[in-house]
C-alpha cells in the first residue's frame, strides 16, 4: 500500500491510498483514522475522582470508504480535524480490510508531527 498525506487550509487532512503491486486486490474497505497522543484528563466524578489520567492513541476521527474489489487505485479520504486536535502529537493510521474476514490486508502509520 502506498499512502500520501497532505493538509488543506480548511483543517482537513487528505489521505491518498494506492495498492502496491505486491498486495492482493480484494480489498473491501479503506479507512483512515486521526489519532492523538498525550491527552490528559482531570477526572471530576466517578471511581477515578481526583485522578489525572494520561491517554495515548485516542481516535479523534475515523473515515472509511468502500474500495472496488479488483483494485483500489487513487482512493482519497478526507479526514476532518477538530480545532482542539494538536497535530504535533497526532498520526494518521490507514488500514485496508478484506471482504470475507474483515481482517486487515494492509496498514500504515504516518506521524503528522514529524518533519519529513
């Protein structure tokens, strides 16, 4: 799987996914999730009252599109970014699921906070 990521001015991340020649072409769904690390919450009620919890890999957005069974060439996903997401702590996780088992055929992670 070959992926490219770019950010648009309207707070959207565009992910383009193309099947590599070595990957089978029987994908059913292509998905991209925006995940954020380093989230801290101060608990105000319940069993964790008064605690400070630290969270990693929090899914902030998930977008999926169906892929054509024969090939997924040039699949484009538009992932909206909420104003409170800190992109320096975020990644895009892309995964392709097969039609029968729903198992992952391919996956990739791209950190948004790193300079390329």
